[in-house]
């Protein structure tokens, strides 16, 4: 009896140690993270925005102006520039690299103003949701474009689009109808204060 009890305690203890390793920070679907490749592509941007320790510089139509907005260093670089009131061209590509024959996923796109501390500001769009089935070796493309509305909550500077990839729990017997998060990808773009006429 004592041997059985010790064995049971050992099994439970090992489970508690190794189970967290099976789950990722993003949502617990490590295997699916490895089998899926997700890319965010921007198109038809009329300019670029450069950010660094000196601030944020907007470049379009041969003009350039700098604003004293300094973002965390992970947001330093060159990003596509779009104007308020016009379409932000966004394409999401998802590829099933296997080994599963099919991946049933939900793609949810959200966009927010990016604050200079790296947190989310006001939402730039209503979230869009698309359910997909992607066969092994197949790439599917989603048009995630939207109009960047110029409301009182909007501001010049960087913005982010988040692509959340979720596992659809159809018939898994868990009793949990909510899709589980596999991964989140981020794309960065920028509308300046200038409004094109």
C-alpha cells in the first residue's frame, strides 16, 4: 500500500513539473505553434515612418517631419505609413507546415494605437474574425485591410495590428467551446497627423 501511495505521489509530482512545459506562454498549443507559419504584410503605403532614440520621422511625397515621440527600442526601425481616413493595406498569410494533415484555426485581427510606453491605446478598428482550415503544405491568405478612422481618440505615431491565431475546440470533449490561443503576431504601421486632401 505504501509503495502504491509513493508511486502515485511520484506520478502526480512529475506531472506537475512536466505539464507546464507542454504549454506555451501564448496559449498552450506548442505543437501548433511549430506547425503554423503566420506572416503580416502591408501594401500600398504612400510613405514610411522611422523611429529611433531621437523620435519619430514621417516621410511621404518627398516631405519629412519629426515628432518628439520616442518608443521602446523594440519599436525602433522603419514602418509603413498610411493616412487617416484611408485604407491600411494588410494581408495575413498562414501556412500549415505539418505534420498534421489539417489545421482548423480562427484568425482574429485587432488594431490599436501604440503608446510610447509600448501599451495599447484606443482601438483602430472593430476586430475581424475568420475561421480557416489549412491543409498540410497549403498557404491561405486573409485580407485584413481596414480604414484608419480619424477620431478624437486617434493620435499620430505608431500603431499595431495584432493577429491572434486560435485553435477551434470543435468536438474535443473538453466542454470548453472557446478557442484556445496558439500565438499572437504583431505588425507595426503608422498614420501621421497630416490628413491628405
